[in-house]
C-alpha cells in the first residue's frame, strides 16, 4: 500500500465501533468515514471502487438453526472478508447480508479480481450446527468517477450492479449505465401510466380481426391495448405491458381496456356488427376479489351480452396458479363469456391439464404458424388441431402472414385465423371501415 493511500485509509479509521457479529465497522461508520476518503481522492484526481457484496442464505440459517448459528455464520463471513480484502481497502457490514468494500486507487480490472476472490472465499462451505452449509455471494462494482461522483450515487450504482449480478447469477457485475436508464425509463412509464389512467386519457385499443378460415367471415376481433404518451408518443406494448403486470395498475388498465372495447363494440353493434371482442386478461388481476362483479357491471352498462366478450389468458399465466385460474375461469364462463388460451405452445402446460381447463379456444402461437412450411411446424399445428377437436375446443392460428400459411392452416383443420395477411391491428375508425368493406359481416348477408 502506498504511503499516501495508507494515510487515506488510516485517517478514515477513527477507532470504528465494530459490528458485534461480523467484527467489521458498521453502516454508520461507512457514512462517517467515506465522505472524507472520497474528497481526498477527488482532490488528488484519483479513482476508487465501491464493491457491494450481498450474501444470500442467512435467512435460511436463521429460520432453520436460530439466531445463534446465524450470528456465528455472520462472524465467519466478516472474518473471510477481512482476510481476503487486504490492508489497502476498507470493509464494512452494512445490513444483515450486505457488506461493502472501499478500494482506493483500484481500477476496474483489479476490483474485478478482488470481487472474484471474495466470492470464492464466501463460496467455501460454512459450518452450521456441525454440518457444512453453502451460502451464495454476489458482488456489484461502481467506480469513482466513471460511474458516479457522489457517495450516494456510488452506493446506488454499486447496489444496482449487485442486483444485476444476482439476477444473472454471476459472481460480479459492474454498473451498467444503459440498464440503469432503461429501468428509470420503465419507472417513469409506470408513473405516467398511472396518471393517464386517472385522467382517463391516452389509452386506446387497436382491433385485429379474427376470421373463419373457411368462409373468411369476421367472427370478432382482439382488442389490443395501445398507449400514446403525451410527450413520448406511442409506447411499444412490450415496453410497458410486461411491467404493468407486476404492479397494481394492471387492474385499472384492464378495466379501461374492457370499457373502451365494449364502448366501441356497442357502437358497431348498433350498426349491425355481431362479432365478439377478445380482451387479454393478465393473471395478475385474478387476485382482485371483485373482478367478476366489475366485468358484469361493464357488460350491463354497455348492454352487451357476456357471450360476446371473450378473454385470452396465456398458457404460462394459467400454469402459474392453476387452481386459482380454474376457479376464476369457471366463474367467468358461468357468466357466459368465453376463454381462449393465448400463445399456445410457448409455455409449459401439461396436456393432461388442457383436458380439464374451463376453456373454449386455443390460440396457436405465431411461432408455429410462421414455421408451418417446416415439417415440425406442420406437425405441431396438425396435432394441436386434432387434439383441440377431440377435446371439443376451437382453434385460432395467430400471426398468419401470407396466403400459403392461411391455406395450410385451413387444410390442417384450424378453425379461425388472425394475422397481418388478414389485417393488421387497426385504430377504431379503420376497423369500422374494414368491417364495412366485408359484406359477410353485415346482418342477414350470410
Ligand atoms: O400474444 P397476443 O396474441 O395477444 O399478441 C398480439 C400481438 O401480436 C399484437 O401486438 C399484434 O400486433 C401482433 N401480431 C398480430 N398479428 C401478427 C402477425 O401476423 N405477425 C406478427 N409478427 N405479429 C402479429
Ligand atoms: Mn392475445
């Protein structure tokens, strides 16, 4: 350790109060010591790395063996960190399973080496109640001044990196600015969506027809949620829908979607359209106790029979909580609405379950339809058509993009089709024009 760094490290250690369990200085000491270290390094135009270490498994030790054994393990962790870290760094015990290492004058490569050594040291088994037990350690690196210039930002970015390491199951990750911006963008979208839903603005549906493959008649349409942000413009559905599903906003968004869809359907019905409307239902709303009541309320409000409102639920969604899904879907069908399994073939549903599920239709994922000219694609679609037929279910081929796919789906016994070849998802006005252009959909014309 150079003399200068030695001074920095020594002056940062005003006899720290050691954490009683790990033998390392605590969180408070970290926030007392490090600002001075940071300022000195800044003044010198130097660099340093903050390494955050998360140790996973202490909760299990507590649950299984009690607090005494957990504290013994924490003591051993502290010991291993001290041993591995070396004299030219500062180690702290921040929270139960989180530790921090400040590495003055370390470059990225050196810090990575140190992180890997730490993870290796913590990967060795610990002795818990006379048996050997493995914990798992992950580390995150943030470097001053490249990644952050203040202590608060350093902590945030190192914790962010550590979270990435945990998610990717890798020993160490460095802060990734792009990922951080993406996460902030997503967070902003969620906040703005909440406002948009409160104002009842900016959400619209695009409608994509579903046709009977044999007759070409439009049986109905899928209503797809579209969001036009007041500043950012159209937001791609995959930029918000998967994230909304993880928040309580999914219920208000679903309600808004159903309400817009039914409002349009009632207008088109007055003009003679008799098809159905399919809405995607995320299983994250299944927990809502009054889901069914609210559905019924909306149907009454728009004076639409339940049979004309279909719900699409992904195979993966159903399989997450099969019992809950079955009871809710049964209830929805009892009210008269129909259920389709969306993206069929991409999840991991058991075929045995398929026979018992309260469903009406299988929507074959577009991946198979787009590979229908390959022997495997044809085999899967043909087998699904046969299976559905035997189970008394209807089939929809999703993502039909050309005439050959259309014909092949029909030949293999698929009932309905949806996809760009038939029509793209359209704003309400365009859908109305599309419907009007198809005589088969006028009442009394078939
Ligand atoms: O999973 P779900 O079936 O709900 O997805 C519908 C999505 O598929 C919509 O966003 C729609 O734009 C897209 N889509 C619809 N038809 C086609 C198609 O023919 N090809 C492709 N690639 N995407 C399609
Ligand atoms: Mn769908």
